[in-house]
């Protein structure tokens, strides 16, 4: 019955892909196909809709899933994404983004002829920040507010700029990562040992490879799109830029990142550690920006009226990003309840391959599962617990097997058009999530196979 459910799930995946390619409203498509899969799972007996407090009717429980999914997203990642979206909108309104571009263009002007070199250099810097702020969507939006306008002004296309920002979030690593904690526990290591001795060396090698591949692929596709008239260069030079706000405003777009790094578990400034979460950092930054605006305008009314752009930005992100993330989660629940992931797991364990062969196959499968579900955590948590037993049976080190699987899960997320980080940064920048996922596909697929070869051969 599990395999029957998996076959039906594949048909739904194909149907969903077809409808999305036809540019039908993605929220409606994902919610509808997700609910249909939950209904089929209920009829097949492979899964029942899971709600916290049942209504007493299975039919109504199906629709309560929508309510609970939206509620969970709003109270967790949704509020964070909305505040970042509101802050980005406010930065544009008060022209702080223009000030940042103006200030950054002078030292970075040397990259006018080599903008894709700078874009590639963003990847390792962003990955270091991701260790300190382990929220893919959160960091992605913060980078959209800060580095994105600089890259675009230097001549990188919107898609290429968003692509390298997404690459900053492809490794769920560091002591603050849930995937790292789970993987380390499964193989009997502490978080720091797993991170320093195993994750970091492999991630560095993959990052260097990814920087090279992204440089050539982004440059190639931008040139191709420009020749086809699909994109228009937005390159600017310092002489063209005119800023009518104080240059200190350039600090505001990057202020949340500074606060998150300075007030984190990795930096100790006082005897009592101070640790800020992303949403709190956004509100602190907002009120600092409001203070700057008051000093400039000397009008409480104008400053207080301007905060409406922040709320409008939050509302816009809710309607476009948060609802899409919640819809994708319902679609993911449909896949899981139909037994799609369980069938993949069973198929991998019954192929009779060698230990390394099984490890490689599971790494590729988990990458694909993350693409389909839009979640690195969901795919890794489905496969990870199997590793200790499989590794023991086939005579492969547990950490050697689980490490590429864990990294592949977060890599696959950046190739998914329904992943939170892809949706968030694409929608805020006015780019199609599907186009961004396509742009990421070649570099990350190549990096996946590089990781497998490097890890198991070298």
C-alpha cells in the first residue's frame, strides 16, 4: 500500500509541476493538491490528517490543517519574514538602500568590470553569517536588504544576485543548526566536534567549487538572457548616483545583521550573554531608523506616518510569501501522508548495494526529497534516523554516511521553488521562485556530485 501511495504521490507531483509551469496561482495549486493527497491517503489508510484538536469530523479536520499551518507559520518563521519584509520596504522608502549602494560603490567600484567575481565572493561570507543566524529565509531576506542592491548596481542580474544569496544558506551547519544537532547525536558526537572536524572541511571544499561554478553559470545565463531581451542591465556608476539622505543611512540596511552577529552566542561582550533573535533585531533596527528620520525631518508627524510603509511591507510579504510557504507545507504533508518518503526509504534499503553505494544513493535521494518538499529539515529527519543501523550492517562509518546526506538536504532546499528561502527572496525582489530554482539547479547539482566524489574518493 505504501508503494501505491508513492506512485499516486508522483502523479500529484507531476500535476503540480504542470500547473505551476502554466503559472496558475501557486498558493491555490499547492493547497488544493496537498489536500487532495491527504484525502487519498485517508482513503488508502496510509495516513490521517494530523491536527492538534480534532473538530470531530475528518472532513473539517482537513480544512483545519490550513488554519493550523498558517498559525504555526505566523507564530514562528512567518512573523520573522514579515518583519524583515517590512524593514526592507521601509529602507527603500527612506532611501537607506540608495545610501548603502552609494557608499558601497566607491570601494567596490573595482568590481565594475568583474561583478561576478564579487558575487561569488558573497557566498563564503554569507555562509559564515548563516552559522550565526541559522534561519535560511531570515538571512536571505537580510542579504536582499543589504548586498542585493549593491550586486545589481554593479551589473549582476537580479536572478544571479538572488542565486548567490540562496547559496549562502545551503549548509545547515554550526552548533545552532537543528540538522547538525540531530546528525551529531545519531553518530554519537558532540555538536562542536561534528561541526569543526567533519562539517567544516567538507563545506569549505564544496564552497570553493560552488564559487567557481556559479561564476561561470551566472555570467553565461545573464549574457544569454540579455541577448534575448529578457533582462535589462541595471548597472550604475558612482557618478550617476545621487543621494539626498545623510550617508550614515547606509548603515541602516546592514544594522540587523550587525546586531545579530554582535549579540549572539559567539560574541561575549558582558558577563551575562546577550542573544538577539531576528524579529527583535528588526524592531530594534526599525526604531533606530525612525530616530534617524526624526533627526533629518524634525517632524514627529512625518516620522510616525512613515512607519505605515513598514506595516504595508509586512502585509505584502504575508500575502505573497507567508501564504506560499504555508501552502507548500500542506503540499509536503500530503506527500508524507501518502507514504512517498517511506517508500523512498524502503526502496533504498532493499537494493542490495554496497555500503558506499547505499550512502551515495541515499545522498542523492535526500537531495531530491528536499527539492520536492522544500524543506531540508523534513527530508533529513525522514532519512537520518536510519543511518546508524544501515551503517552498522554495511560496515561504513556512521559519520561518513550521514555527513553528505545532511548537507545534501539543505543543498536541495535551494533548488526547490516551494522552499521558504527561495520563495521569500524571490518574491521580495520581484522574481519568479521557479526561475530562481532553475538558475540554482546546475550549480547545486554539480556541487552535489562534487561532494560525493570528494567525500568518498578523496
